[in-house]
C-alpha cells in the first residue's frame, strides 16, 4: 500500500507535472529588477513562451505590475516582521509596546532641579503677634530666567529667637509648568485609559486623586504601581504607560484585579508638570513672584545652594532598546551590580553613565556595601537631592536589607596630548591652522566615542592612528601624553588625596621632577608644588611648596606638603595656604601607553589642553628645511614643567 504513494520518481507518473525551477527567495526579494528578472526567467522556461520577445510585448507591462505588487508585499512583510522585535523595530510606538511587555516604561522629559535657601523676614506691624512656625507648601511657585519652578516638598520652619526670621534650607525646586486635568471614569469600558494631553510631561511629578461623585469632599490619593509588594486588595494604585501617539496615559485595576477599584462617575484629577528638559540647566537666579504665597507683609530672600541640573529630554529609542532587557532581568529587585544599574537608569532619567561594584572589591574590602557611581547628563557630580532620591526612593525599597548602598562621585583623570604632525604641503589645500583644527576635531570625536565614560580605555596606538588619518597630507606624527587632576581647594589648609588610574612614568634622570603644577596664588605671590626623591624610600616622592618668580631663585616655603606613593600612584597633599575656591592642576606622565579606568574613575581628554603643532615635512618637501608652528602649550612661566 505504501508503494502506491511513493512519488520519489516523478518520471513513473506522467500525469503529474513537475513545476519548473525558480530562483529561491523570490517571495522575500526586495529589489524590483531582480523580482521581474526572476518572474521572466520562470515564464521563459514554459513551452508556451518559447522564442517569445518579452521586451516588445504587452506581457512586459503585466510583469511590471506583478513585480511591483510582489515588491510591495515583500517590503510590507519585511517591515512588519522587523517591528515585532525590540532589536529591529524603528517606530517608537512599537519599541514602547515591546518594552512594556518587559515591564519597562520609557523615561519622560525630566525637569531641571535646583536647591535654594528661602529666608522669610516678617515686617513688624504694631500689635501683631508673629507665628511660631511657618509652612512652605509643596508646589509653591517661583520664577527664574523666564521659567516657572515649583517647590517639591512641604517644609516647616520655626521662627529664629535671634533674628525673628523663618529659614527654609535646601529646598528642592523643579522647573516646569503646572497643569491639572480631569477625567470621568466609565466602568462600562474594559480597562479605560486616560491620556495626558502634553507630550513633555515629567512623569515623576504626576499626582493622581480620585473623587467619588456622590461624596465630592473626599479625595483618595493614588500612587503609581512600581512593584507587586505594593499590590493588595485595597491599595490605591494606578498604572502608567506610553501609548502609540508618544504620550503617557494612566489606567486603573478592574474589579477582577487586586487593588482599589473605581466606579462609574468617579472624578479623576491628574496634576503634573510639563517641562523644558535640559533647556533650564545651569539657572541659578530665582525669586518668588508674590510674598503673599508664603507670608503676607514679609520680605523674602532666596539664596541658591545648587544651580539647576538634571534636566533631560525624553528617552530615545536606542536607549529604550538598550535598557529594557536589562531592566527585565532585574525583576525589579537589586541583587547584582547589574540590577542596580538597570533600575537606576529606569528611574532617574538624568543619568548619563553609571557603574556599580561590591564592597568586596575595595581595598581593603568593605563587606555589606554596594558602591554606586553616577555621571549625570549635565556636569560631573550629582546634587545632594539627586543622591538622596537614588538612595531612598530607588534603591532602598528594592535592595537586600543587609546591604548598605553608598554613592561616590566620579574621579576624573584628564589627558593632555601634545601632538606634532608632519605634513606634505603639496598634497593638501589646507593651511597649517586648518590641519590643526581638523586634528582637534578628530581628538574630540575620539574622546566622545571611547572616553568620558566609566570603564573607558585610552589606546595609544589607536589614538595615534586617528591622528595620522585625520588629513591626507599627514606623513607622520609624534605624541607626548600627560595626565592631570583638577583639584578645587574649598578652604585654607585643606588636605586631600587622589590617585591616577595607572602608574607614573619614573625613568627620569636624577633630579628631574615627576610632576608639574599650575601656579598657586596667595597674597599676590605665586607658588608651585614640587616633588623630590625621599632618600629613605625609593617608592616615595616628597612634596614641597616653593616660591619662584621668573628670573629669581626658588625659595622653599613648606618642606612638608605631602608625598607621592609611587606604588599606588596616590598623592597625599596638605598645608596649602591658598584662597578658598582655588583650582590647582597637577600634571604627570603616565607609566604606560594604554590607560584604563575602573570603578569610579573616568578618563577624558581636556579640549583646552589639546596642543597641536604642524610642520611641513622636509622629506616630502624635496629636502627643503620645513618651518614649524610653535607648540600651543602653556607658557613655562605659568606651569612648572617636567
């Protein structure tokens, strides 16, 4: 019986017609001409079209129509298939929907945040008794540089016995325009959603209250759902998502779900700020339009503690594509170092780069701690309010109870490359200045692509190759590299320590200094920090402060200003009698060609310290001695050189 159905040899069954071969893959081909060629090849293989001239017939026109239809169908199928996967989707609504399936909500626009001190000075009125305490309400409005700012926390201040003033310290204010919208809940609709009408909503400022139409005086505040631990029978929670139009919308649990349910006719009030994002970063001047908003008959003084920072645009498609899978693996809990990174990125949109590590990796080990280092989008250091938010609102509700999170500031090591490029003047229309600008542009591109981030690595050969390829006329280049720290002294006699992420170059001749520093000014005199070999320890350099004017003999002012530990590349500095706010730059040569960063260290090239000189190559110039531009480097009277 089986033999009757064996069709392995088609020649035994002349009634079965075998289809002519056609190039495999026609149904997914996207090129019009190749589709038409494959269809034509198929028809040419038919006996009915032997010696048929396809180019000079109406059938060619029909092939065009069929090829066009096939191409459009293939393109549509191709695009639709791409939009089903996070890695290949291009339309933001599709990316947001896939991210939602992973439990990830894209970050919204974030308003810039500043912190201020507000002092209220009541005006004395006869027979008036001053109140003992004063409340600064949340959402009190301030203005600054044409933007509105709102107080983020309700605070209470007691009157000062000495000054009779009220002082509110470190008040966080956020930029944005306050708006309130209302919706009516209709239980007949299954899972109704309520779209917020503004595309630039700062979702961290959303407040949702629900009022029963029958009891209009009673509001219930609803919180945003973050984790299943918060979900029980009577929990007042709302859910947030980004919809297909790119706006955010909220929705509530249904009767079959856990959580407090809404009834038809309930009035939903949503209050939020819509923000200008990064436009307000850097603003430091604020005022309150009317003192009546806090206390009538009073004078108000506002002092800025931290200028505005942290403002950022809505999360990009590429960022969603990168962060959503990592957030999904965390399952909304902080256990591994990668969990901390993914959750903080999702909750704090002002994070540009982040790294985390366990205390067991410290030297000496600090068990029971996890270290978090964040580089914000604007600036290098988080404000205290941002640090508190990350610790208290993001990490603590999710991390292991016995682990203590610690936020550390990035430790930036700056690089200063001194570059000399030899060029063929006959193979370029550019001047020396033009070539210098091209090289500097490529240096900045290298910095943005490979450095200025955690775990960045400076590769000497790769960097030198980029210099050589910057312009066609460059025949060769040489590079001398320095690394340096920027130290801001906040008070007189301040001591501090720091380390470089690599060893120091120490193959100098006897008496050669390991470091050079920018001048240190005090009482109209200029000083330098210099190093000398410790006679009792070959791995230690003693730091001293000297005074030396151009053409004069140096005088040692302080014999004990600290030391350098050459084994760990760590500097210990003390006894700097300088003006508060003075910036000191300490330069040295790296001991290796490649420099890598780890933990809180960041390596970046300082644009203002990129020194480029261009020479016409005498060999390419047929032996004519070339002239060179002077190095654009700091004057020796301003820096103490190696």
